[in-house]
């Protein structure tokens, strides 16, 4: 369920924390990792309409790395990978279900999408590896 649909106001940290509950710490873990490991990182809240709500776009310089999309009690991280990155991911050792999901996704001009639901800390290690692959490919 899309949670933040007031197009006038992007979510505040307090609203985000309230909405995500125990998963807010994973949002912060991902943001802290990117900000400490790579630079210059910038964030941009974008409103994509009432069907998609507010999404936090994270960029390295001007390059889109991923989107963080808040829902009620969890969030998604959304990546788009080009062919070169997909080949690296196939042999990266990340969770096989993530690789399968990526390979099953439709291929667009900008690449293949990989949305990952963050409902616990299960994929945090894989996400860090995916961010590194995205940056290097």
C-alpha cells in the first residue's frame, strides 16, 4: 500500500520513522552505508503521483543509484541495472532469489529493474554489494 501520497509535502524523518516502524533502522543503515562509502551522494524526494507516492531518489554525482520507496511498516529499494552489471550480479554470490528476480524482469532501454522488499535485515549485505556493482558498472 502506497503510504505517502500528499503531493505537497515530502515525508519528514519523523513521519518516515513512524511509518516504517522497526524497519526504519534498515533505511538508515542503507543511507549511512552509501553516504560513508561513496561521494558525492545526494538525495531527492520525488512525487510520482497518487499511485506511486513519494520516493527518495539517491544519486552519485548525477547518476541514479536507487530509489527508496516507503510503505506502511516496510520499504522497497529499487535498482535498474544495465547488461554489464547484470552479468556481474549473476556471479556475485548474492541471494539466488534476487538474481532470479532480476533475470526474470523485463528488459528496458535503461536496463532491468530489481525491486527488493525490506521487511527485515535479510538482504542488507546483498544490497551493499548491489550498490557497489551499480557504481562500478
